[in-house]
């Protein structure tokens, strides 16, 4: 894997998902569009696969002030890196997800018709998009990452990569031999019956 250099510019925000809305809060109808490209400050994903720290990400979001808070919809693009669950090879997977959610004003009550999904809290000044991005990325990740759909995996006897050696087999455990063994058993048993 190539090394990515993470550059922190002086005075950068604590995390790059933060959007200040201090000047538009409580002004329903106000909107803000944000778009940025940055190095991901912390991994987004599962233990098997995820967007790794330092990976370049593109985040765009549209924020709209509504009665109870800030409605956010956006998209996030990056590349996830993980391990094939069968052969342990590196798996690179493009991530292109969209997300949306409501950042509820402090003390605001959630309306009855609003689901509890995708509701986030904020301090009334700064919206932090990391949680909705994380949720969307994790949801899009496969439970069992594969380097290719038909990855044959590793030999369970010696750990050899079967993709490199399609004819790989261990003689004693070759299924053709055990099939022959059972045929031989049947022949012996029918011989015994006849005699
Ligand atoms: Zn594989
Ligand atoms: Zn083997």
C-alpha cells in the first residue's frame, strides 16, 4: 500500500467534518453549500474494510435551516481498503455514498412524524458531519469483503493461495480418493453378502 502523507495546515479545524452554521441558525429557509477535499482524520468502516486514516475524501453537503434544526443532505466519496475475507489480499473498493439527516437544535423536540433514524444533536453553532458520513460508509461496506467474487481463498491444509495454483491438492485428502475409498467399501460389503 502506498503511504499517504497527511498534512495538517496550521489553524485547521479540529475535524474536517465541521460546518459552522452560527450565522444562519434560526433563520428558516437559509441554506449553505459546502464542498471539501481532505485527508480522513480517523478510520470510517468496519474491522474488515473501511476508509483508512489519511485517505483522500471528497465531501459535499447542503444544509438547510428548518424549524427544528438544520436539515443536511450530502455525499461522500473516497476509497476503502480492506482484506479479502477468503485469501487476505488487499481489497480496494470505491466508496460513493449519500447521507441525510436532521441536526436538532439543543432542547428541540422531535416531531412525531419524524423517525428516530438520522437525527443528530449539535450545539446550535457547528454541525459535525462525521456521524452521518460514518453511518453511510459503514452501511455501504460488505460484511465479507472479497478481492473478486469467485476468490477461491486459501488451502485449508497449507495456506497456499488457490488463485495462484488452481490444481492445488493434497493427495491424502483429495476428494477423488475418498470417493474411491467409499466405492471400494461398498464392493467389499456386497461381496460379503453374496458369500
Ligand atoms: Zn481473495
Ligand atoms: Zn495446500
